[in-house]
């Protein structure tokens, strides 16, 4: 396994996408009523809340991909 000095295995391959991903995370948290930690440490977020955020974001990304593949918006 490759070593990463930051301790995180997640890497944003497209730097411009970082802001969009953060925006999506904020939108998901607001929709679900989940508090995003101000310090960025998610260790105190419950597994249920973290899973809900991930599921919501995945659902939105799939919807966006389906729209792009279908050639338009729904």
C-alpha cells in the first residue's frame, strides 16, 4: 500500500472538484440535519450520520451521471 503523509487515503484527482464536493457535502448535511464538524474531524460523527451523508452524495452523483448520459435534464 502506498504511503500518504497526510494520513488520508482519499485524493481529489481534479483540484477544481474539491469545492464542488464540499458544497455537495454541505447540501447533504443541511438536507439530513447532520452537523458538519467545524474542525473537519469526523471521528465524533455517528456511523449512521456519516453513512447517510455518503449515501445522499452517491445518490446525487448517480443522478447527475444519468442526466449527462441521457443528454439532458429531467
